[in-house]
C-alpha cells in the first residue's frame, strides 16, 4: 500500500540493460520527479574499492567505503568527491565488480539511507533491482521492466560503442547471462518481480512506448489512490 503522507514513488526494477535507466529518467523528467539510479551507487562502490585494491569478497571494507564515499548527482553528472566519474562507472568491468560486491548484505545496508534520502517532493522514480521489494515497498507504482537477453545485449552493445568503448557481442551475452544469474540467485535482496509489480517486456517496444505505458499506469494508480 502506498503511504500518502510520503512523496510518491515509482519503483522500476529489472535486469541489467533492460532499458530501465533510460525509461526511469524520462518518466522522472516528464513528471518533474527526482530520479534515483541505484545501480550507479553500486558502481561507485565498485570503482572506489577497485582504486583502493579491495577485493569484492571483503564485505566489511566495502561497506565502509559504501558508507563514507562522497557522492553527488549534479546535472546528470555523477560525482565521487570532486571527480566526475559518470563515464568511468559505466564500463563492463566496473558493472561486473558491482554485481559481485552487491551480494553482501552489509554493503546493501550501508547504501539504504543514501537511497531513502532521494524520496523527496514532488516524488521519486527509483530504478534498480530491489526498489519495490526492499527500499520502497510502499511505492505507488511498481514496474518490472525486462527484455530478452538478445535485445538487452544489443542495446548494451550500442550504448558502449556510442560511448567510445570497445564491445564484443558474444562476451556481452555471456556477461549479461552471468550477471542475471548472480543478481537473481543471491540471498540478499535478489532481483525478483515484487508483489504488486506489473511486468513490462520492452523487447519489441520503443523507449517512447515504454515511457508512455509507465505514465499511463502511474496516472491510473494516482486516480485510484486519490
Ligand atoms: O543497474 P546497473 O547495471 O547499473 O547495476 C550494476 C549492478 O549493481 C547490478 O548488476 C546489481 O548487481 C547491482 N545492483 C543491485 N541493486 C540495485 C541496483 C544495482 O544489486 N538496486
């Protein structure tokens, strides 16, 4: 049940490269809501810990980094301290490390407050794996956005090439499959279709179609909760 005393939340969860980041940011923009890219937080822990040579197994050190890193989101840029790391955190290597360190409950716990702080008026669109199940179980709308592995690998390929990174389709397919398996099978906050979530398969949808669908569902949920 959505708590009407708090700013409304639209939770958009789904597997890697499902397009949820793009859709979530556009929905947030259309509604004038805040936007939480929770995956970026795990990627920031990944980058900061890699720089300090910390293994993805070292849960206690990783959670210290997660709790103490200075993160800010400024005009679409992701800052770690004074450094713009927006592109650095998008590499496959950093994403893979992020998915390994995200299995530790201590690391996840260390990022909870930071994520809850994004819930501010007039509302929040939050994208990740556990937005509906763990962080915002009272979200007004819960969407599980997915697409076939082939469609996701192709999107990720285009994204990486557009950013000037090198990419290989068969490596991407293997990597996405491994990451899906790790994210879905972990004991702590696994990727699941949360209770009350609506599944949106975007394999054959354009971004605009996916955004319009989420907006229609949100309008309907706002009417029914008024
Ligand atoms: O969404 P993105 O690919 O940027 O996320 C990177 C990794 O961070 C994911 O593979 C997942 O393991 C982890 N993650 C998570 N919970 C979230 C968001 C991301 O475990 N809410």
